[in-house]
C-alpha cells in the first residue's frame, strides 16, 4: 500500500473514533480490495443490456446485465444490476456498477493520477483516500468519453421503448 494512502486513511478512520486495531483491520481490508481491483481479468468486449421495468412509484427503472468477453478467451454473464428512485440518472448508475465490477483495473493503470486529475472526464473519481471508481448518476453520455479515456470504445448499438444495448470494446 502506498504511504500517502495509509496516512490519509489512518487520519480518516481516526476521525471516526476507531481504535488502532480497528484502523489496522480496515487498512488490511482496503489493501485486499485494492489488490482484487488491480488483478481483475482484462476485458476484450462487454455488451450491456438494459431493460426498462415500469414502477408505479419510481417510473421506469433499469435492470441491466452484462456479457463480458475477457482477453483470455473466457466469457462471463453478470448478475442483474438494478436501481430505483428519482433525482438522478438511473441508466448511468447501472452502467457505473458494471464498469466498477469489470473495468476498475483500468483506473489503477493510469499513471500519475495527480497529474491527470484535471484532464480526466466527468464521471471518474480518482480519490487518494479510497480506490478510484466510476461514478453513477452522471448521465450515460459521459461513458463515451470515459471509455475513450481508458483506451476503449463505448457505443449504443440498439434501443427501443423498453430496452437499450451498449457495447464497450477494447
């Protein structure tokens, strides 16, 4: 774990009133999470299918799944990603959840994140206290520039009244 990260996390957790033992346990957990994210399988192509389900309370809600083709030749079909509520972009929220589950390693590959901080596209959080991540609720259009930033291509390949299909390719 990087030295600046330990100091920032320690300060953050100490403010929450945690003991030294609890802080150390949290730091170990953060380090394990960081290693998991850095060691994700590399994605070759990913197809995201979003079905819009009608809710009497929240209007249309997205139910998204992803079919992920990895560079090692394997294929994985994801769980169903859902969200509801109002006041934010629900479509980009499920896309962000999928990107975080399969493409977070790309954010760790960015060298010298402090230098890139100002030039990064909207929707990427390069945070020095916690792991970098893709933000939801920012609008699905942001994922075109986000994908370009991480050396990929994001396309809307099909759509209708009750569905949308996006494809991310390396």
